């Protein structure tokens, strides 16, 4: 009892600060997540109560579902390309803009795809990647003599993934970019002054020895959210290639999940997909955290 | 290196590297600003240009009919449009304010108080971030329903406050705040909440300004929450009301496409304002000094 008192005296302030978050987070996030994990061991069509089926969904998913394997393959290709590319591009953009004039205007232009709704986005890419010779991409390639007949960007299985990757990179750098920009503002100016006294001469040296180490927390944040976003690719894939996409060339894990959850109403199976996706993201996230985690963790 | 006299007597130094950087950024910016430019252009397109095939990016003969159409559609609706605007603004501003407060308090506790269990809580936050939101929608609906919140503002606000992404963001920035400054303030006899609110939070301006932008954009455009949590017309927010203007869930009946284009443009204005104000804050705040104190 005495020890309990001491414990409370020492920590009550911390728990008090955490309380509002914990209450809301538990109610609206943790409970639903556990509920969904529970559903993954059931058959649930959203009308009748779920029936327990053990590991059945997982066995079906991993052993019998060929389309899921295609989805995993597509998602991995997508994630391996857009994850790192988007990450480095958005960091470079933030770093460059931070040293430029007219920062605010450039930053707005850079964040614009995140502001404008998905509808506007899909029309924009349609104008560019239209499958006839009027599409800007085809038009330019034909004029340059690189191709002879227009490429069917969003129906030809050979090109679907490429188009999805280009559009995703173009549309989704905003988040990482803003966080990095804010992170750059949070590096104390004294570090740079001290650095120049210690003999740092070039921008590149400054970046490697001062900026990057000081920004570790933001770099970790950017990396984790980039992984989550890359593995969660869905909206753009569907608006480019449709659902189901030709030959499943644009079928991603989340597209598979969405298909089962909201088209076939097999919520249990969809939840199993979500759990598998979660495990993949989590393992990669752990690796990245080990690489980038700050010293006191 | 070339030197050019810039205004206010400053010198502009132009080097090869800088020129290259500006050129590269110009290309990037040209690409990323396309959706915004498109949105502006579309709002001023006359009907025949809206349905032009092949579609054109830029408006050829700008007109204001889309806006007058919008006024007509809006004024003939059963629920006054100002109501949707109020709903959107009230819900979004409430979420923004509460999530900044709740996430910052939580993040501060995780990083600076570190009560037993803090590491576990943080791990759960990260795991939640990684769990696909699609499958948790229905369980979340069940929770909201069982709390009796359906068709209230609470249903639109409460589930969007404690977001894993938000506390993760605040926590990462809080980690950089020097413990020595907090210790010093404690020795001076400052109370814990005062240290948090008047010492730590002001220097977290880049973090919470960014969080405000993210939260505002996400919730202002959120179409899903009002769709499932709200049943009465008068509780709808703008994104949902926009579909009503469009004349149905497909979004685009031919006759109303112009009004929708105008409304879509008007809807982005508050986000652009929020972004500009908040980014101005981020870029102009003097960086807090970690060492001098």
C-alpha cells in the first residue's frame, strides 16, 4: 500500500496528461482494432452474427488465394519503389525549399495535391495519361518519336503499375514534406554556428553532420508513415486501373481487403487480410525504427 | 558565381548549384501545383468546355455561370447552405483544437514524464497506425452506436481526436525539447501544466502548426464520417452536401457539373487559408534555442 502511494505520487501527473488521449484512443481505436482482429477468426457477412472458424481464413488466404499472392507482389513492388523514392524526394524538397526565397508559395504548390480532393486529382491524371493520342503523355512521346502508337496507360497490364507509381509519387509527397520542413525549423541555429566554428564549410557537410542527426525524430516519423502509406496503396490504384484491374495488374493488398469487405461482404476474411498486412508493415517498421531510433529509446 | 543586387540592398548570389536546384524545384512545383491550377480553371469553364473531349486543362472562355448556378442550386435547397458550412467549420475546428491539445498533452507525458507503461503505450500507438482503417470502420461504428452518439456532433468529433498519427508526430518533436529547460523551470517553482503550456508548447510551433494543417485538411474533406454517423439532412457537412448538389452519389449529373466545379473550388479556399497562415507560422517562428536557454 505504501509503495502504491509512492508510485501514484511519482507518476500521477504523467497519467493525468495522458488520460484524455488514452480514454479516447482506447474507445475509438484500440477496441475497434481488437474487434477486427477477433473477426479475422470468424465468418461475418455483416447481417448474421459472426461464426467462429478458427484459422480457416488465414489458411485460405495464404495457401489457396492466388489473387492475394498477386496483390502481395504488386504491393511489394510499389512499396519498394515509392517508399524510398518518395521519402528522399520529399526530404530533398523540404531541404531545398528551406533555403529558397518565396518559401511559402513553393510550399503551397508542393502540398497542393494533398489539399485538392481526390476527384480533382483523378481528372488531372486522366488528362495526362489518357489512353488515346490526345493524352499529354502519349502526345509528348509520339512527338518525340519514342513510340508510334498511343499506349493504353490504364488498361495495359504492362504499364498499370508504372502509372500508379508515378501518380502516387506525384500526389503523396505532401505529408512527409511538411513534417521535414517543420523539422528543419526545429534544428537549433546554434548547432550551425557551432558547426561553422568547427570547420564545416559546405552545405553538404552541414546536412550530413548537423541537420540529419538533429532531425532523427522527424526522419523516423517520415519513414514509418511512408511505409504505412506505401503498403496501404489503394485509392490511386483503383482510380487508375479500376477494380478489378485488367489481369489484376493493379491489385494491391488493400484493394483485396476492400473487395472482400465492401463488395463481397466477407468481413472476417477482410480482417484476416488486414492482420497479414499489419504484420508485414510491423516487421518492416521495427527494422526502420532500429535503424533510426533516437538514443534514449 | 554571379552577384545580383536584390531589393532591400541584399545581394543575391547565383551559383551553378543553386541554379540547378531552382530549376529542379520549378519542375517539381509545376507538376505538384497541377491539381490546384486545374481546379481553378475548371470552376470557370462554360458547360461545353466541361465535357470537352479530349479534356482540356486550361479554360478557354472563362465564365461565371458555374457560380451563379451554384447560388441557384443552393438557394433552392431545403436546408440552407450556411448550415452545412457551419457544421463543417464547427466540427473541423473542434477536432483541430482538441486533437492538438490531447495529442500534445499525451506526447509530452510519454516523452518527459515517462510513467511506467509509456513504452508500451507508444508501441500500441505505432501498431494502431499500421492497422488498415478499412476493417476498423464497422467496429468503430458499433462503438459510436453503442455510446448513443449517432446523429450528434459528438459522432463526427470524438472518434477523430485521439489519432495515432497525431500523437506520434507530436512525440517526435517533443523528444527534441531539452530536458534541462524543464528542470530549470521546475526549480523556479513553475507548475507542471504551466511548463507545458507556456514553455514547451510555444517552441513546438512548427510541430503543432503542421498538425493543424494535416488535421484541418483531413477532416474538412472527410466524407466518410458524416455519411455513416449522420442521418438527418441538417447534420450534414460540406463534402456530403456537395454530393447532393451534384445530384446523387455518382457526384456528377450533367446539369449540375458546373455548380459542383464551383463548389469544389470554394471548398478548397479554407484549407488554402489554413495552410498559408500555419505555414507562415512555421517558417517565420524563430527557432527555439536549445543551448542558450
